[in-house]
C-alpha cells in the first residue's frame, strides 16, 4: 500500500470520530405530563411546533414521559377529554423555540386547569 493510500485510509477512519466536534448536536426537551385531575382522562394530546404526542388514556395520578425535539418556534398546547363527562379541555402553555433543551413538566389539574413548569435553556 502506498503512503498516499495509507494516509487516505487513516483520514477516513478518523472523520467519523471528529463529527461530534463539528457542532452537530441534537437538542431535546424531556417532558412529563402528570394527571392530577382526580380521574382518568382520554385522548390526551400535547402539541408542540411541528409535531405532537399523547396517549389514548391516562389514569388518575399517572404520568406520561416523552422526549421531543423542537423544529420550529411556537406554543405548547394540551388537549384531553374527561372520561366521566366527555368534556374536552384545552390549554396553552409556554412558547418553545428551536434548539431549546431541558425539561417541561405539565401538571393537569381539576376543572380543566394546568400548570406548566418549564426548565429550558434561554431562547437561542
């Protein structure tokens, strides 16, 4: 093997190891939705810019954990149906921004209320 071919092979072997240093980073928000309404809920949906997540049902005092990546900027919105009354509840939370990371806790309370506890990096 020639010296030139050996150098090229070594270069190709080390390029993948250098990729993390090139600034490629995946930003995530770890979220928790806590059902503290006192009853089971149905059709839980959490919308954030460019996507959503949820569950068909969430028992009373149960938690839903989900990790997501924000692609655009906009508010977090929550919607669910009360199992007993079939009433749809909707609320809007904080605005999240692309490349933010951290934690977002959403506590669903009785009467269609919610608390949002963001612990996120500042707006990039």
